[in-house]
C-alpha cells in the first residue's frame, strides 16, 4: 500500500496474497468482497504529455468496489473505476471503466460478457 489511511475495507471481505492498493486517492471496498491473489487497485494517474510527466506531476482518482464483488486473481482496476455490487471481474482482467452491478467482465480492456 502507498498510505493505507485512504483504504476502507468492508465487513466479511477476504483479500488474498500479493494485494496491491495504491491509495493516493480513496479506495473503498464494500462488504462481502472476495479479492483473489495478485490483484491491483491503482488510483494514481500521470500526465500523457511529456513535459508535465518529466516534472513528476501526479494526480489520483478514487476506486469504489461495491458489496459482494468477486475480483479474480491478477485483475487490475485502474483509477476512477467503480465496480457495481454483485459483479465478477475475471482473472487477469484490466478494468479501465466503470462496471455495472450484476455482471461478469473479462479481458483487456474488461468488457461485459454476462448479466447475472
């Protein structure tokens, strides 16, 4: 973890080995969430333009994981993403945008493949 103080974990949530939480912005994990091994929740962002990036400018956007979500091993959730309740993120998925409630997403970039 970067700071630890910007990470909130709900009741009965399980987090497996090698979890990375870069909590430059808030990371909120709901109740009854299951997080597989090697999952990364990454809030920091950097400029695309070379000059500001060279100047080491950094920003961050929060991540919200809803209740009863399952995040498969090796998945990566990028800055600013909200994952709706009851959804499943498949192993190895790269989540680049919000995930609705009650769906399964897989792939890079993650896309909905099933409604629950």
